[in-house]
C-alpha cells in the first residue's frame, strides 16, 4: 500500500516537473516576441512618416523659437541640429555649438541647453508613463559642420550622459550584424562621414552601446541613377538610414520642379521601396512652399522652395503616401498637421466597423 502511494506521488511530482519545464520553455520563447513587438512593429522602416524639423535652431540672434515651434507640432517628430566646433581665440577653450556655420561668436547655444534641456519634460514623462507605442518620440538628426575627432568625441560624451533616454544597439563582433534596437524616447541619427563611424562605432568595444546611427554612402552617386545604384548599401549595425536631397526625385530641384507627375511619384516610390527593402529609414530634404515674404521673415532658403504652398503640399502628401520615414521642411506646423491628418485617416480605415 505504501509502495503504491509512493509511486503515485512520484508520478505526480514528475508530471508537475514536466509541466513547469514546458511552461518555462514557452515563456522563454514567447516573452521576447511580446517584449520586442512594440519596439519593432511601430518603428520599422516604412511604418510611419515623421515631420522632420529642418535647421531647428537659431541663426545668430534670430529664430530661437524654432524648437518650440517644432515641438508644438506634436510627437513623434524629428528635429535637426547642426553642430560646429568653436574655439575661443582668447582662452583656447573649445566646445560644440548649435549653428549653421560661419561666422561663429561663441554665444551660440550648446545642444545640451537648446535641445536636451528643452525636451527633458517630454522624455521624463514618457519614461514615467512607460507607453512605448510611439517611441522614439523624437529623432535627433545631427548635421556636423566639421568632423574633427575632438568634436565627435565631445558629442559622444554628451550623449553618454543620457543612457536611459537614447535608443541604442549593442556592438557585435560582426559589423554586418543588424541587432534589434533597444527603443527609448530619443533616436539619434548622424551623417555619412567615415570619420563619424570611427568615433561613434569603430572605436567601441564589442558589447558597448551604439548611441548614434549613420546614413549609408550616397552623396557621391549620380542623383538621376537607379535607386539600386544610389542606395546600394543595406543596413548595418551602425548605418541604418538613407538621407536624400529632393533632386533625386525631381532633377530640377524644388525651385524649378514644375508639375508633379505620375512618373515622379513612381520615382519616389521606387526610392522608398529600395530603402525599406534594405532595412533603412529614408529621409528627404527640404520641402517648402512659401512666399518671398515668408522666406525672408523666417530665414528659409530659396533653393528649398517650390514657390507655393499648393505645390509643396502635393509633395508632402505624395511622400506620406509613399511611406517616406522622415519628411524634412521648414514649415513645421503645416507638415506636422498633414502627417497627423494622414495618420488619423489610416487609423480610421483600419478600425473594424
């Protein structure tokens, strides 16, 4: 009798042990999928179009409200910051400033003050709330006006002060790997220069966090070439996006673009599809439609201007329809509204009736 009872107990223990092991195996298999889904499904190339606030910083003493204007358009969005290395002639001290370039006085804001201090309330609230559906809320697009190693190192040191804010990956032994991103409220993108890759990626140790992501090489390509020629490179761990002047779509550029045609739309779609098939986000700059007075008042450039709001809006809508990831413009509020309207329409269309 005792022998039979003991055998029954042993069988029950074995069954419980097997059940626990199976449950643990299922949990290990399923948990990463659920953990990664919010970070990848809403953030993969082609999943959303963001208003990209071009040249979002003051020029000299003017237009210091650009970042406020950009943020007023709502998140998620992208914000471009141009950076230069300034050296004080009297003291010899050097630091990174936010500027479009020469002449520089040293009175220009730093990125830490102009950008990071400004977005702190947004980022800290996002971290408290923990709703990752729209992360990264802000893409910080860095346009370096020089590639001095000390400048790049200083910017990397600044970014390392904000590890809980920044989307990152892990450097692997194989540079061709494209590991999943650890999504945080901010994503930092930078340019094509190999000097930037040296500091931001090559000099890291395996296992270090990669905090900035460069664009593929395309500046030396013929802008009229086929998409697979201009965008020949696939994504790598470090290079994860593709930055384009609008002349790859309309060869005459914004100021002489003429009519928007089906052929141009096909060209735009082909470029976007090439990027996304290579695992890359794609950005186009800069799509404005303003009067001469508006250009002068806001410090916008003629070379980026289609000449009318109607002409620009046609391109904005085409870019959104083609699933461009970053749509750069100086007209932050208007493009932001266009993007939000498009997103609302898509949400309504996909909801069950």
